[in-house]
């Protein structure tokens, strides 16, 4: 019994280490191919279009509603304490520091990581990746580097847009019950913000974008050969990317506190 | 090919607009911290900064004109606070300006308030040190209050002891309030006092009789007669004077009537 347990644990551990090793190798291949000649600018821009431009609608609506709802939820409580004038500051700090980057990254993990995972998974299943390798095209450079970099570059931009629209949503939320001018609301919002709020949150979105692109590509690139593996690659890409985002966020908070406070 | 170009343009516009938004955000935050305008620095030395933090506002005549840029400990009893203030308010802050630490609103944010100083003094210079008033030390006040409370406790304890003793009829006040014997003796004293008053009255009556008898005694009679005569004489003189005045008044009125 004990030997069976030990063998099961050993095989699970070995499998886990194999995956970790695979990811390390994949990261190395990705890093090497960034600086290799023949960077696929056209594909990179196409991926920027798909990842960034095509996500504007979803991110804009999400950002606006986050700000709107957050204001409506906090306003009555702050009103009870006679601190209603702190609503803009509270909304701006919570949106810019935490809620904006994390929610938008999770939304993008659902939309982008799954689509990358499914796309590369189906290419793997239909042996298009193998065909590229055979025809001496570099699939890592063409498929992985462009997608991961596009995610890394586009997620900060999407987060900035979501933050701006969340503040707008906050202003609309305040104006549901009261009348506050847009200039006053935005002035109070930016009065409460510091560079130590804005810069770390922008920096961590690069890591979120990288995690989304990397996990999506890895899961798709390493999917099995069956048709159902496409679906499982998309699914596990979303789950893993979401988990990575939460972990990176926790680490980012600690690092920010170490640097600024 | 044309579709690819359109995609590139869209991505370019998106990236430009979002980077522009980021720059606007950076500018707006930086403007609040006075990063994009000319400023000067003033110093104030406090014994206790009372929770003031870097980034807190500096207020002058009720307007936010700057921020706290650093707080350094100079010695074990003094901290130097550096204030970055907008250049355009420099002419209004005079040499005698005083910096104080106060609280903004109910939420307790600390801020520095500047008073303008004497009217005719010259404006402050960059890196000047201005006078500073230490904020109220609530711990010190609480310490004093706890001392007062201890004293009050001792006093109330003593008062309670006194009240208990009075209730038990101890001491002068207790005996006065609760002892019957005192009241009885007081009643006795009053009776005795009444008797004494009666006998004094009798004594004084006897004394006046004796005095009357003395007046009629041949040894003292001459003295009392002389006294009577002198009194009569004085009364007559007074009467004469009064009559003379009445006459003079009548004469003056008769003269006025004749002239008419």
C-alpha cells in the first residue's frame, strides 16, 4: 500500500516537474526568439489589433460599470459618516490601484487567453505547427512571440482606458442622486492619487499581459493531439491565466509596499 | 493588404489615445504635487509634527498652495519639515509668517497652515526657515486630565467619608444634625437666656428708679437744674431765629406786590 502511494506521489511530482521544466524551456525559447532576426512585425500588429482593439468594447463597458457600481455601493456608507466628499478619492484610488488592473486582466484572460489557447491548440491538432517546423519557419517566433508581446503591450493600454471610463462611471454614479460637476469630481479624484498609486498599477499590468499571452500560448502549443484537447487547452488557459494574475497581483502589492512605504 | 493597413491604423490610434490618457493622468497627479510649475522651499522646525506626513497639503489663507516634501529629524526633540510652495504666492508670505499644523475635516488629515506674517515685512526667500507652532499634544493633555481625574477621585472619596461620618452623627455637623442631647441643651440654654433677660429688664427698671431718686437728691439737684436752664435757653434762641427768618420773608413779598 505504502509503495503504491509512494509511486503515485512520485509520478505526480515528476509530471508536475515536467510541466514546470517545459514552461521554463518555453520561456527560454520565447526570450531567445524576441531578439532573433526576422521579427514578425506584421503578425505582431495583427495580434495587437485582435488583442487590443477588438477588446475595447468589452473593456470599456466593464470599466464604466465598475466605476458606476463602486460609487453607488460606497456613497450611502460614506454619506452616513458625513464623508461624501471622499467618494471621488476612494473610487479613484481603488480603481487605479487594484480593481481596474485586476478585473480587466481577468476579463482579458477570459477573452484572450482562451482564444490564443484554442487557436494554437487547433493549429497543433491539425499539425500546422509541425508543418511550419518542417518548412523551416519558426513557429515560436511567428505564433508565440507576437502573441505574448501583443498581450504584454496591449493590456496596460486597455487598463488605462478602463480606469478612465471607471472614473467617468463614478461621476455618473454620483450624479444619479446628487449633482456634482465633472470638473470637481475629476479634480478630487486626481487630488487623492499619487504616483505611487499609478505607476505600480501600470507596471503590473505588463506582467498580467505577459501571463495571459504566455499561458494561452503554452497551453495551446502543448495541447494533445485529440480534438477535445483544443477545448481543454482553452479552458486550462483561462484558469491558469486567472490564477497567475491573482498571484502576480499579490506579489506586486508586496513589492510596491516594500518600495514606497 | 488594405485590411492590414487599416488594422495598423486602428492599433496606432488606440495606442496613441491610451498613452495620451496616461500622460494626462500623470500630468494631473503631478500638478497636484507641484511637479510642473515653479516652486520654492520653506522650512519649519517643530518639536512634534503630530502625525504630519510627506505629501500633506500646505494651506495659506484657506487655499492649497503647496505640499510637504520631507520631514527630517534634526535632534531628539526637533523635526524639520520642508514645504514646497508655488512661486506665485511667494510675495504674499512675509518674513514673520508662522507655520502651524492643523487637521483637515472630520477624517483627520493633517495639513500645514501658513499665516502671512507682518504686513510691512519683506517676502520670504527660497529655503528660508519660518517660525513654527507646535500642534496640541493630545497625549500630554490626556496625561494632565488623568491627573485631574485622580485628584477628583481622592476628593470624592474624602467627601464620601465625611458624609458617612455625618450620617453616623460623628463630628460637630453630625452631632448638630443627629444628636437630640444638643437640641435639649440648646433648649435649656434658651430658657436660661430668657430668664436672664427678664432679670436684666428688672435690674434696668430698678436702676432708672434709682437715677430718678438721685435727681431729686439735694446734693445733685443743682446740677440737674442748671442743665434744664441751659436747655431752655437754647430752645428759646432757636425759636427767635426762626421768627426772624419768617419776618424777613414776608417783607420781601410785600415789596414785590407794591412795585406791581
